């Protein structure tokens, strides 16, 4: 885990928040949607707090970025999405392992 990933996670979580059952259900639904859409979730980070989904990381293609955003939008209970998803340059894509 690099420093930016740690920082994103700390900022995304409110210090006094414990994940509610609803947040856990939302996260599980988002993860299932991402997997069903073929998004490589091992390259993404996901935090849900009070129905707000924060997702950041990298994807291999622009199509995968769109699929990730749609997967989050379609999960029941999502109130807001804060996404910072970067698409790898084309020359780096062969080095990304398939999910």
C-alpha cells in the first residue's frame, strides 16, 4: 500500500464512523456489481460511509472506467459517489494482470 492509498483511505473514513450494516451491504453490492461488470477490483480501493461511496485507483481501459462508475451508480443505497479513477496509458496495459 503506498502513501496516497493510505491517505485516501484516511480521508474517506470519518474518524468516529464505524461501518453500518447498510454501508456494508452497499459495499458488498458495489463489489458484486464491479465483479459482474468485469472490472479488475484488485486495482481499486473502495470505502462506503453513510451511503457515500468513495472509489479510487486505476483501470486498464476507458471502458473499464465507465463500467466501474456504472457499477457503483447501480448499487442500491448509494447516496453519493466520489470517484478518482485513472486509466492506465495504453503502453502499460499489457502489464496489468487479468482479475
